[in-house]
C-alpha cells in the first residue's frame, strides 16, 4: 500500500469527520437558535416592563426634586428619595434576572446611586445654606443696628458739644463785658490817682472838679461786673474794691471844701485809698483778662471736638451705607439665577464688607470714649461674622449648583441608557419573531446533511480494515528506521571524535613539550584552539541529535563548581579579550565547595550562555553570577542559581519566542553578522530540562539580556575533592601596594592558611614559608624591575622541590621582556592579561596544583573595593575652553581618559564613529547645538544608551526638569565640587569594570597646597581663592594657567545686550567659569542677570563689565611679573611624549603646550605654524597637534 492510497483514505476519513461535525453543528445550531429565540422573545417581553417602571419612578423623582428646589419642603425631599429608592430596587431585581445586560444595568445603577447620593447631599447643602443665610441676615441686621446706635451716639455727642459751645460763647460775652468794666474801673482809679497828684502839685490848695462823678461811675461798673462774674476769687476782689470805693466816697462827701481847708492827714488818707483802689482794680483787670483768654481757648477746643464729631458721624453714615449696599447685594445674590450676576454680587458684597473693615479700623483710631470703642469692637465682630457667613453661603451655593448640575446629568444619562435598552429589547423581540420563519428551512437542511453523512459512512466502512493494516505495517517500518538512526549516531560520534581527539591531544602534547620557538608555539596554539572550536560545533550537532533520539544521559557525581567555572572562564576570557570586553565572575560564599551533579553538562550550559553573551556584546561587561536560592533549598538539597548577563544587542519579545528553536537565531540578520549554528540555546534548554532545572530569559532590545538557570543539586560531603588542591596561600607585596583587601577576600574562602608579607625584599628564604603543601605564592607588585626578577628567580629556585605555584599580580605592564630571563625547569609560562577580579580569584584558588605553574595578571584597571573612576572613558562637551581644561584635568588626575567636544554638534560627530564612553558630561547652553537638543538626538535619534550628566550652572528646579525631559540621566552643578562630581560619576560608571586591588592612595597623590603666597594678588574682596584652588585639587600650576586663559578670553570680551539669546548664553558660560575659579562677585552678578532675564538691568551689566576688567587686570599684573625669563629649552623626549599624548587624545598634551614648555616649542616654529598650533590647542584638535609636531620635530 503506497502513500497515495493512504492519503486518499485519509482524505475520505477527513470528509466523513467533517460531515459528521457539520451535521452535529447544524443540529446544535438549530437547537440552540430555537431555544435562544424562544427564550429571548419571552425574556424580552418580560424585561420590557421594568424599564418603563424605572422611567416612571425616575420622572416622579425628578418632579419631586424640582418641587423641593422651589418650595424646600421636607415632604418633597422624602418623596423624591422614595422614588429614587424604588428605581434602584427595580434595577436590583433586573440584575437577578438579566446577565446579558449587566454592563448597561451597572451603568444605570451607578447613575441612579450617584443621582440619589447627589440629591441627599443637595438637601443637606440646602439646609446648611438656609441656616447660614439666617445667621448671615442676623449678623447683617445686628451690624445695621449697631451702626444706628453708633450714629445716635454721635448725634448725642454733637448736641452736647454744641450746647457746650453755646455756653462758652455766653461765658466769652460775660468775660468780655467784665474785662470792659474792669478797664473802665481801672481808668477811673487812674483818674483818681491823677487827681491826687494834681492836688499835690498845687500844694493841696484845690480839689479837682468831677471826682465824685468818677467814684459814682466806678459804683455802676462794679455793680455790672458783679452781675456777670461768677468766679469766687474775682467776686471777692470786686467786693473788696467796692468797700474801698465806698470808703473813698464817704470821705469825699464828709470833707469837701477848698484846698485851704484840707488838712494834711486827710489828704494822706485819700491818697492811700486812691492808691489801694488803683492797685486792686489793676489786679482785677489782669485776672479778668486771664479768665477771658482761658475761656477763648476752651471755646476753640470745643469747636475742634465738634469738628471731629462731625467727621466721625460722616464716617459712620458712610460705613452704614456700605453695609446697606452689601445687604442689598447679598439679597440680589440669593435671588439671581444668572451665574455671572451672582459672581458680580458676591464680589460686591466682599468688597463692601472689606471696605467696612478698613473703615472701622480708621474710625476706631478717631474715637476717644470707651462707649464708642466698645461699640465699634462689637460692630467689627458683627461685620466679620456677617462676612464669614456670606462666604459660607457663597460656597454652599456653588456646591448646590454643582450638585444640581450633576443630578441633572445623572438623570439624563439614566434616560439615555434606558432608551437604548428599550430599543434593544424591542429590536430583540422583532428579531426573535423573524427567526422563527427560518427554523423550518434549517430543519430541511439538517435532513439533507444527515442523508449525505449516512452515504459517506457506508462508503468508507469497507475500506477501514484495509487502512488499519496499512498503518500497522508503516509503524513497523518507522521502528526499524529509528534503530538505524541510533546505530548511525553511535558510529558517526566515534568516527568524528577519534580524529579530532588526535588533533587536540597531539597539539596539546606538543605545547607541553616546550621545545618550540615563539612563532611555532603560536601556530600550534592556534591549531589547538581551532580544533577545540570545531569539536564544540560537532559536539553541538551530535548533542542535539542524541537529545532528539533520547540517547543523552545525565550523570550524578561529586564535583567542584569552582573548578567548573574556572574551565568556563579560561574559554570565555580569550574570546572577551579579542573584543575588549570585561568579564565579571562572582560566586557567593553560600555555594558549597562540593556538589553532586553532572559537571560536564553544567560546564556546557555555562559555556553556551557565556559565549553567546560575548558573541552578541560589542562593548561593556559580561557577568556570571552564581548563588544558592535560599528560599527553595533545604538540607542537602540546594537550588543552584546561575545568571549570565550581557550588555549586548538584546532581543524583542517576538525574538524570545523562537529563541530555543534548533538551527535558528534571533533573526536572519543576526546569523549573517555574528555567525553560529543556532544550536547552543536549544541544547542548553534541553540539558537544563534533563537535569530537572529551569531556564528563563529577560531581555530588552538594544540594552542586553540576562539568562537565569536554576538546577536542583545535592551537597557533597567529601572532605577534599583532590589532594592537589592548595592548602596555604602566601601573599607578598612590594611595599608600595596594599594587600589588605586581597587577603581579606581570600580569607572569606575559609579553606586556606593565609600568610601575608608586606615587603618581599625582606624575605631571604621562601622555603621557610612552606609548612604545608601544595602552596600558592601570590606576588603583588606595581611594576617590573631587575630587583623583582631577581627575587622571583630566587623564589622559584628555593621552591624547586616544593609542590607550589607562583602568581604575579602586576599593576603596570612594562618591560615584560624581563620575564624571558626567568628560566625554571618544568615551568609552563602563561601570560594572562585579562582583568583579575573576584571570579578569577575564586577560579585561581580552587584550581589544582600544576607543577610550577606561573601566571601573570594585569590589574591596572580593576579593583576589589574602591570608588575610583580610574580607567573610565568620558566625553566632555563644553563650549568654554577653561571649563574643558578644568574638567579634563580633574578626570586625568584620577586616571580617567577624556575626549572633548566644543558643542553638541561636535559631540554627535564624535559619537558617530566612537561610542566607547562610560559617561558623557554635557554642558546645557552652547552655540550651534545646545546640550538639551544634543542629548535628545543622542538618546532618541541615535539610540545611544550612555549615561549623560548635565554639567551646568543652572541649578534651579525648572532647569533640572528640562534636563531630565531631554533625556539627561544626572546632574553636576557648577561651580564644580570635585568630591560631588566624582561621587556622581561613580554612581553612573559600572563599578565592576574598574575593580582594582590598588588602594586609593596608590591611585592618585593629591597635592597639598598649604601656602597661597603666589596668589596673594587674588586675596581681595569678591574672590574666594580657597574655593578656586580646591576645584583644581590645589594644583597651583593648573590654577595659574586657568587664570591666564580666563584673562585672555574675557579681557576684551564685549557684553552685548542687544541679542538677548547671546547674552543669556554668554552670561551662563561666564557664571560657570567664575564659580569654578572662585570669582564670587562675578558669579553673583551673573546669577542676578539670569534671574531677571529676559529683562536686562543696565546697572548689573555695568557692574559685570567693571568686575571683569578688575579681575583681568589683577591676573595680567601677575602675569607680567612672571613673563620675564620664561624661555626654557626642551628635549626630543619631551616632544615625543607630547606627540604620543596627542595621538591618544590625552589632555596632558594640551596642558604641556599651555605651559612654559609650550612657549619654548612655539618659539621654534614659524609664525604661521605657531599660529596654526595655537588654534589646534585652543580647539583641542589632537590630530592637528600630532601632525604639526611630527612634521617639525620628527
């Protein structure tokens, strides 16, 4: 029976099966449709009524809601709530019967609940608003009443003051009349006195005529005065004067006669009385005059008080009017339905009440009586409460409006949902009726299909036995084919491995023989390596074949994971070194030293994953981390967790889906670019599953991948895996490098006897250190010299009969040819320049003794635990030459390589051909292309994932936000604080790439600049010398060079104010430079100018120009003093060093050409060449510098 016959029967069987399925489906569809339509029709009819009921109850609820809004009666609110609850009850009832419309019912229920909740809140707010209005009206009325009281009080005070003024006027009239009378009396007294003088002059011979009339006039004046004078003292004087006048008058009447009859004693008595009358009348006149003046003053004061009272009364009336205006406005506010008018009325109320508050403060300062002050205080409190209650009324009215709108929106939403559902139900009823018409057609179709199925079954039943027999014979043929494949695999495995093992074995023996020249040794080593690669490919093909055939078995033996990892490391280090990648292997202390499992397959899994990581990674680090899953492990059963992480091309989700398919990679382009069979991960997955483990991967395209393998293993209990494992480790230093961290790391292993020697030169007998074997000697030296080679030879000779190995950890790879003189029998010289890290350390310490094994490790760019950025590569982008030189110098002193760019466009051009940078330091404001735009292009358009740190003087929050938005990862502010900058760089530079056994003190030797005598010219106000020196690490030469460059750049710099954008960039750049150099005054002025941008203050601009001129003059004065005698000579070696530095883009070339040595070199060049070299130095054009110096001096 051929395949065509089988296929024909298969197709016939398929048709029968399809026919059966069709009949079953038709029957099922007809039955389901019939049931569904009948059910839909009945349910639609039943469910149509509740929707109408909901609509009716909702309409009633809205009706009562509107009634409550107009009348505010509790009955209306209760009825509205009752209808809302009825509507919700109907919805709940529909929920229990309708599952197909849960979404619509949920929406209706939500809207009804929201409507009810809003109405409850609405009622509460209305009640609160009513209460607040009542209190507001009460306080408003109280304010009006208090103003009325205050106005009445002022009226009373004005009436009282008016009456007082009337009294004062009357007093003034009386006192004026009294003064007039007193003047007349005084005149009469003067007249009497004059008469007596005349009598004396005429020798008393004659009385003056009319003297009695004078006395009588005095009587009348005295009587008039008594009528108007109320002062007791004055009245007493008047009465006394009246007595004297009476006495005088009495003497005149009784002693009249000629002058001849007048006696001497009588004359004297008259004279005495006249003088006494004159004296007393004068006193009365003066006293009355004083009283008159006092009365006038009181009248003036009374008038002033009356004026104040009138002013206070007017203010009270004005404030009362404002309160009335506010009351009218709040009434209008309550009655208005227009929101804009309500806002206007509320604003008017608040303004008027605020003016009343201010007016009452002024009024309180004018009043003097306690009654007024108490009344005003009470009035202020009433107005304040009026204002507070109105604010509350306004707030509540706004919330009432919001709730009202929401209730209306909810009601409309329910209406819309109900209308939609009613239409849906009506449509369902129409459809159900329509489908009944087609059910009869369906029955006919079902009958027809059933007849066809019967025919097909009858036709194929006769051939079923024949097909069964054919399948039995085919099964026998497949079994024989599988047995043949197994035999072929066994044969081909042997036939391929035999010649490959011969090639590998013979090449290894040839290398071990050690009698080859250096060139021959390289050839054979390449053959050996290529053979191993080919064997790996063949093994992959055979492994996948064995796995598919089920012939691959898993062992369970004791092994050392450290030894397994050491084997993996020896493979991947070679491949990583070719691509300049770093390998980081970390095995935690929790990993047991002896495990039970299949070391070959674990080795194979790690090699497959790590070689893939190296293959698809162009730069960065490949990490292998091994640990124990504590949560899953228990007792002697542990779960070994192995993680392989790379920083390669990464994968998308679609690529991960096909990751473990044989003979395939992520995509075809990957295969073309990186090569490979595509079997590695397929084999790895199968091996992990055969070991009952799991494998998982997380990856991001363009970022990298992480593979995690978890294997269940048993803990072994052998005391010692191999008797050749090291028992003791001796660490020896050259006295220059610390070894504390290295010995501490070795001590963590806990299986070694540790001994350390701080200076190997003090050791005369190395064999004396051997008290147990095998033993490992580790030399830690900074550089090679003949003294160390001598000590090394002595050590190897003294250990000739000791089971020992020697390892040299070398900082500087100089004069390696000195090792060629080291000749020791049985030695296998191996040079390994890969990074010596913790993974290597574990592998080294766990490896077995190999007679006189001798390794050299270069660890110049790595450390165990240090925060140095040594060895990193950083792109510095800044338009200011001083800033560039400063930053590159700081980085250079810490062992970091710097590449500079003058603006964002130059940085992008550099990154087009060189992206091997650990960090990019980016200034924000630069010409041509600023830092923000450049970062956006680098991160998004170029898709370069290098950390970019903003290097700027803009430190405000908006600037940080702008930097973050553009794609910058961090922020370093100007002025630069060296510790902060280094700390920030350490946070972003991968620590594992720069691990080193060196101590911090060995990395950099900080200059200590304690005396500032050469910078005394800068110890002036506005310059912080200590700050500037600290930024350059107290490097006085660098600081002086920066000062000179600053003077050259800004001595004739014009601060242009016409172009605001250019001014912004210039000021920002100057601010950063000044901050770094400690020019505080310039920094502060720039800060002020930036703060006022875009407006410019001419005072600040003039101040900046003046301060720049002063600073440059200070620097130039010092440069002139040092300019004499600066010429020096130079050697070819110095020229070659500068050329070599320029070739490697080392900023030290720029530093040297800016020093006195550079001046001497320029003096040897022509004017044109010298000018060209100066331009190249200023632009940091290393290629041009190398070209000029090579053309002239080589």
